[in-house]
C-alpha cells in the first residue's frame, strides 16, 4: 500500500492504494464513482474513458499511480449540479443513449474532443470516437448529438429533438420523447449489476473446463479450500437440487461432476467464493483436474454422421424440423429453371457492452435475492429455485439496468452459481464475468449451412423452394430448437411459394452453445435465400427488385407454413419506398451497375438489395402472455409493473408512453418498474421482438382497466355516464369540475376499491409446425438497399450508403425506433464485414474483443435513410408489431449482393474475407 | 488479478536503470502500459513483480531539433507526435503511422518507445522510424549508447538489448532536407486484431531533376523482425519514379521480403498482392512531398 493524492472531479483524494490497482478500480470500487464502466478490460472499447488533465484515457488499463497529483474528470463530474452538460442533454434528445453502458465513455471522449475542437466536423468526430464502441450502434445519433452540443456551446442554439416523417397521430404514442432512464445513463447514476455492493459481499469465480470434450475423472480442491480468504469451494456434488438448467431442454449442468462429461470449453466445474476476487481466482489455480479426453464434434454436418462421437448420450440431433407445403416434386416439374446453392454463416458473438454479472444475497426468510441483468427474470427465478431446491417464492430475481442483450442474456450465466455460494456462505456473493469469460460462456449465434434450391418460371414466378439447413447448436440446447425452427420457416424468404419442402437439423457439437441472437435463425435463413434470389435475377435477366416484388408476400397470400395473411403485410410498400429512395441516390440510373469512383481507379461502387420478414412473438404454439400490474399512487402518479427487460431497446419508454396515452397523463406521471419477480408480474421473455406487442398490450389494457375503474367510481359519485368524463393532461374533467388523479385515487380507496390491478394479455393463438392454424400472429417486413465500394486490388469493402424500409405496424416511439433500426443496420454491417466468432476444434480463437471486432463509428455509412412503413396489425398496440430484430437481417445479403454487382465476385459466406476476395478478383482479371 | 506487485516512477534515466537492475524479481518498463499490461491480462505475458513507469522522466518527453537531426524522446506519446510541428515537418511517415494507432485514449498514453520496444515485426511506429534511418539511444548501467534502430531487433517481441537492465530512452534521425519526403501506409483486416496485414514506410530524396537520389523503405511483417528493404532501396537509387521502375522495384521487393501466411489474418499470397500496392502509395506520396 502506498499513499496517493489526486483530484477527482475537483475534489482532492488521498488514498492508500495497491501497486497493481488501475484508475478504474479506484474510481469504481473505492470512490463509488460507478459511472465509469468496465466492458472489455483490454483497451478495445472505450467504455472506461475518463479525462486526466482534460485528455481522455482508458481508466481500466491506466495504473492509478499515473494519476498521482493530476486532475481526473469522470462522467459524474460533467454536469454542473442539476444542470446537465450540453453533451448530456444532446445525447438524451438525439437518442444517442440505448442500453447506456457505453454512454459515459462516449460522452467523456466527446467532451475531450469538444475541448480541443469546439466545432468538430464529422471526420473529426469519427477520428476521435474511432475506438469508443457502442454495440447498440448509436453512432449516427452520437454524431448528431455532438454537433448539437457544439452548436449549443458555441452558438447558444437550444438542443432540440429530431423530427421524423413517421409516427405521430396521437397525444403521446407516436411522439418524439426522451427515454425516462436516459438522464441517469448520461450522468453516471444509472445502476447496472456490477454497480451494486453489499456489506460483507464475497466474490465468486468459476473454473472452466478448458477442453471441449472429455470425462472428468479427478477433481481435487483441497488446496483451494485451505487458501486464506476462501469461503466456499463448490462442485457438482454440492448442487442441492436439479443439476441441469436450460430454458426448454434441461441439459446444461450448472457444474460438471466427476464421472460426468464436459461438452465445451466453457463448462463450469468448480466455483469459489472468497473475500476478494483475487483470492477467488488464485484458489482456482490450486484445483487439480484430470480429464479423459473424448473426440471433439466440431460441426453440425459431421455431428449428423453415423460415426460421429456423441455429445449427449441420446444422440447429436437436437431436433429435425420439417415444413412441407404443396407438392415439391410437382413444383420443380412446373419450374422452367432451377437454381441451387449452399450458403454458410458463422457463429457470431453478441458482445453486449455489459458483461454478465450476478449477485445473490441471502434474505431473512431463508430465501435469496438475485440481482442480474436478465432477459427472462422469471426463467432465472425458476432455474435458480430448482438448482437450490427451494420453493419459487424463496427466490426473488431483481433486474438492475442491462447493458445490452441481443439475445445473449436469456440463458443462465452466473445466477445459479452466485446463489449456491450465497446459500453456503450466508453472505452476498457477486460473480462478474470479465470479457473473456463472457465470450467463453454465453450462447452464440448458430453457425449454419443452408442449401437452397429454387424452381421458377422464366418470368420469375417461384414454383418451388426446397431448403436443407444445418444449425450448430453447440454443446447444449439453449433455445436451439426454436432458433433453428425460425431459420426453417424463414428459409424460403418472404415469398409466395406454392410448393415447399424444408428439412432442418439442429445439431449438438462440442462448440460453445448457440441460442438466441437478434434475428433468431431467420437472419441466417435470410442470408441464404436473398443471395440466391439475386443470382436468380441475374440469370433470368430480371431486375432484382422486380423479382422480389413479383413474388413478395402480400395481403391474401399464404406463407410456406400455410398461414393465410389477412392484413398488415407491408412488404410491397417497403420494396417500393426503398427503391424510390435508392434511385434518388443514383439519379435514376440502374443502381446495380458497377460504377467507377472518381479519382480512385481501383475502386468500384454498386448497390445491393435484399428483403426479409420476421415474426413478432414466440409463435408456433408457444403460449405468449404478459401480465402488467398498474397502480394509481397516492401522489397521483401511476406505476406500471412488469417483468420484461429493458436491454436498450426502449421498452421502458414504450410502456410509459402507452400508459400515459391511455390515461391522459403526462409522461412524467407514469413510472415504469421492471424485472422484479416479487413485485412485477411476468412479462415473459424479452425475445422474438415481442415486448412492444405483448407487454405493450398488457400495459395498454391494464391502463384501460384502471381508467374504467376510475370512471366507474366517478360515474357513480357524480351520477354521470362514463362517456361524459374526460381524462386529459393529467386532469379528470367531470362536468365543470377538475379532479386530480390523486383525488380519484382517494375516492376509490374510500369506496373500498383498490386502485391497483392486474391485466393479463394473452396473444392470439398460434399452432405448432405440422398442425393447422397460424404459426405467428404478426410479421414485420423490411427491404434494404446498400451501396458498397470495393477496392479491386486490396479487396477492401466498405458500405457507403444504406436505405431501408421497415414495416413496424405503428411507430410508437419514433426516437427509439430510429435508433434501433440504425443500430440494427450497423450490426448487420458488422456481421457482413467485421465479425466472426471463430472456434477451432472446440477451442475459441476469438477469445477477446481485440479478436472479435464489432463495427465502430468508422463503419457507419455516409448516408443512412431510415424509412418506416406503418401497416397496422389489428391486435397490436395502436397497430404496432415487432422491430427489434428485423433491421439487422437483410443487411448481410444486401451487402454481399452489392459486392457482386460492384466487382463480379459472388460470396456464399460472411463475413466477407477481403483476402479471398482480392485473390478471386486477381483470377478474373488475369 | 494484480498485474504487478510494485510500481515505481523514477524521475531520471539513471534512477530508472537502477530500478531495473536492483529489481528483486521480474521487472518491466512501461510508459503508457497499453501493450504490456494488456498482454499480462490476456495471459500472453507473465505477470511481473516490478513495473518501472518511465513516463515521468523529462528527458524522455522531449522533441528537439538539434543541429542536423531530430531528437525524439522514447516517452513521447502518439498524441504528442501527431500534433508536434517539428515532427509534422521532419517525420511525416512517423506522424502518419502514429496517427493510425488506436483512438485518442490510446494515443494519449501509448508512446513511441513502447511501440518500438514491443518489437512487433509490423509496429506502425517502428516501421516508420526505420524509414528515417533512425538511431536509438539505450541506457544501461554503463551509461548510454547510440546504435541503429534496426539492430535492436532479435525476433518477434525480442530485442538485442537487455530488458532487465537497459531501456530505450530516445531516438534521433536526420532532419528533413530539401527535396526529401516520407510517407506511411498500411492495410488492415476488418476482422480480428488491430495489427496491420502489411505496412510500409518510405523516405526519398530527389535530385535536382526530380529523380530518386536516395530511398529508404521499411515494411512489416516481412520476416521475424522489422524489415528494411535494402535491395529495393539500392535498385531505386538514381532511378526516375515511373511505371517501369515501379514494376521492377515491386519485383525486387517481392523477392527480398519474407512474407508468410498467418492464421485468421492474411495469406502469403494476399500479402504479396498488397506489397506493390503499398509501394506505390508510399513512394507516390513521399515523392509528392519531396517535390513541395
């Protein structure tokens, strides 16, 4: 320990610190300044950025002694009292805040930029923010926000909300509003799980298998148990209840015991709780393990082979999913031309900015609170209770803010382990994954191999589609069967195809498990069909847009599962509008021609096009419900409670807007309380683009029910018909009298009516594949055009412009919608150009963010045009349907198609390998 | 995990050398710490007992114009390099190379000395300094010595000086004369680690007629060590920078480098394809600048 004096946010601090401490450690854990976030721990992401003497540095890799005698500014020091810094206000109003985990780092980096360049250009911003990553993809909004803040600082120009061509129509719903939690996300007050501390809290750490497949034959933890400071060392034998967890199939052991198999490198074998994280990690190194290695199953095609090693004793097939429509033989007989090709998509990593963290805390009734940023709080409760052999009511899952999910926070991570350690030690236990462990453990996107065969008439009409899909679900089921189910039904595209045959094999391997990830199988399917459709268009000498238009699903059409679409099929409008905007950029010229670039003789540009669709909600027979509780509080405000996750997508805003809309309340009179299994009813999983629709409807009808109860009391008291009572701007107008919500609440209580009630919303019925009936109750649609630039010599590819239209039914929260669509686009660019989760023989190569590159601000196209089509669905709230996933889906095939149009090389896989592309280009020019 | 047990911040070079030589266990020099601390954290480098932070040594922070050369302290950060007027004039390729590294957070702390002593075959700072015929100043218990920068490399991550008792304190290279110019360029892979697939720096001196009077060329990774393309330099000397010369120089360069395939980064064939692309870009702009 050595004494260190420095200034933090102008306050002098003198502390005794350890030699190895980083500035971020001291800020977060000693000074409680938890606004500084740790995301990667390896100088890749910029989330931990603070200013030292006005210059931005990465505090997670900045030895604290370097700060001696210096002035450090953190996000907490930016606002002047209650007055926000212009950057903070501009970030809020421009929608530059989604999950919020990167926001402090973005703002601090931007603040440093404005200090040195008060009026930065777009290029200055791109250069300054190059290494400050945002997985939600808020970069376009960040650029707008920095300009707005600069205008405010330099020219006193007030910071305003942007306006959009979509939305509107109602008092609240459809209006541009700030997300309610945006302020705390820009000031550093926002609390994520790792920002929570309890007295006497212990730190947990997990020993992982480290080999992809083998039988554990020896485990000796005696040395670890003796290490001073270690409070518990637990193995599979110590699991009190159910050993396996899993959202649908319980096949994933919380800990692998002696005599059992490890099935992937990330399998947990031993967990330790200790007084400090360092001691816990040290303890892990003292544990002796011995394995009997087993042959590694590395890909789903091999996994299906007769001679494959078995990942699970029951066989490697998780599910064979089939779809049959019409007569496939006849369909191909009717075809005048047949096309066939095979496409490959890799595994992808969610790379949410906030690594997983769980805290379990014993409470007086013998139960536990589990704090975790989870996409499915009730599933966590059930799985923790089962593992600990406790009644459900003894486990309370509480959700702090969540720094991104994208599907990667649906499964169990450290929840069970933290609870086991808390149970044994009687103390709170925190398990925080570092980036490497996060990348090692949670399920990824399924790598797929998809063969598509299409039969068409010469005029371009589809007569038959046959697809065969292999999905790598990795070592455990997770949501693999559902994901590949969605890949199956989306594999023939959003097209009218009379004859269909699909076979999909979701296979176990010894790779990390695959599960939910934005697009949920449908993304992989879209890549295959949309690449082949472009090839078809070329061979048939049809315009690729026209080919899609001819075959597009429309009202009155029938899907490949036999679902008759009766409404809300905005695909044609998406295609039309995207084409119109694309042609504006080309000045009416054929966008799909290869064009030279002035002054760049080696470069070519062209556009590419793709369309897609995505179901809203769980579908295929899964019950899809949400219950919202609503309460009119004493102060006249209303609280809406539901266990659904805000992962950055804007659910809090949507629920607040809907509730305010229905009750005629100002937004700030509605508080949204999410994710607390004791106090908020189940909103179901945050998956499948379902929350706006399902929880939105639950909130809407809860508000309506509350309003009706209020009306009943008022009508009775004033002897009026309810239609004569008006709710507006937070006031209830009864005859000439104005009543406040608080007064009506009192009135109800006086009558013995509790102004607190619940509403359970149950979605329209869907049926499983193979049964008659609708598979899904709503679909969203999208068209995407991108212009790329290809360097014919180096193979480098960049996206220059992007135009996309998405049919969302109704734009409820335009600011959030714009950001989510832009962010989805940017993730799609990442999938096409920068990202690939590489596993070799079961070992992970891309084990850190330095090896897994998500798009940065420099990957953002010069122009992005977001078009929102609002083709309402009757049952959706105000006509709304899902949008969370679809915006990413058409982007990779649109880019690959554009690359072909620019340079004449077709790719059957992503990400685009510039090395391969350059060498292919060389062959063609020889 | 604690990356080190002891953190010392010497004020002078002598003190730093002493901190190294009297270290009880393993010891390492850091300035920005951006490379070493990460490597320890990622398990690619052993944890060290003592870290000697040299960023407080004022001699190592200087950039000065001496009689006919530029002195560049090893502790100068990338940020300082790209905004330094002397270097902008005399070391264009270094400014370009350092400007491409990281974001502002990394450039604010990462130093040129750190880049050089990391000894990666394709360090952007290293390659650009090599094109300037840089000499390096190394401090040891016996005092300081100057030697050509190229001589300190022994292999990937390996140096010829003794890291346990010696450290790099600064660099010097000739000040830019009339009709001289330099440039740096690199190609990155969009996936994976932020290390150039191939980078190149070039320096030229033109004669009165605009022909190449003298040329220096460095690139990486073109072998286990940062590479000076001596044969290509020799060929180019006295030539006029035109298409034919470019073609021939590309051939010579392709023969003298040793390019290889590295998994998940680049194939040997692709690197060979990039070689003439970089040669053209680098020498085009260096010649252009020399004419100004």
